[in-house]
C-alpha cells in the first residue's frame, strides 16, 4: 500500500468517527411531509392526503418539500406512492384550463366589456399566459387564466399588436 492510499484510509476513518460521534448520522432526523396513500398524477393534493414522517437529516436535501402547507392545494405532476418523499418538481399549481377546452375570453376596456368563446391551445394554471384560438376569426390571442374556464385578454395586448404592425397603425391614423 502506498503512502497516499494509507493517508486517505486514515483520513476516512477519522472523518467517519467524527461524523458518528457528533450524532449527525442516523440519530439526527427531521420530519417531512409524505403521501398518506397513493396519489394519482393530476390529482389535487389535500392536507388529509399527507402526513409527517421522520427521515435522516442527510436525506432531506433542498428539493424535498417538508411542510404539508407547502404541498396542499398543489397538483401532482406524477403518481406519488404512500410514504414516498415529495420533491418540489413533483408538484405544480392546479390546472384551471385544459388544452383543447372551450374557454370564455374576457376583454375589458374603459367603458366596454366583451366576452367571446375560444379554444385553449395550451393548459394553464391561474395567472399563466396561454394561447387561445378564436373559432370565429381563427386568430390566436394571448390571454391570462383568471379562473377555471375563463381567460382575460388585455387592452394592452391589442395596443401592442397594433403598434407592432406599422401598416395597420398608419391606416388607423388616416
């Protein structure tokens, strides 16, 4: 055995004994939220679906969600098994508009409020900007999800679209 290998071995033994002596190993635990029963992909998770489980501190990295309140109300991106640790990437905000669904488009301007029916070209949670197809004109518009089945098309979007088309802007000035 070379001197280098011997030094590595001695250092490893000393480091492990200090680690074990500090009680950092299996003795130190932290409570994290886990699924009480199996949760299907796409299900909105309720507090009743969760419970706390003690795990070694060394397993509780930054991606593990620890508090039940941080999980409740979120949607599962994948199937979660009972007792399984839940990572932040396993969760998303609940989908309010499904891709391909019919939505109500709202347009508010000073002194005017319009509504129309459209088809969502993407799914979205509350506050997400998604593309909507107007089935009458076959034009695509960007809209913000307000609530389930409802999106808002802003007046600023129409002004921005008009200013991006110089021919249309010039025609409006005449």
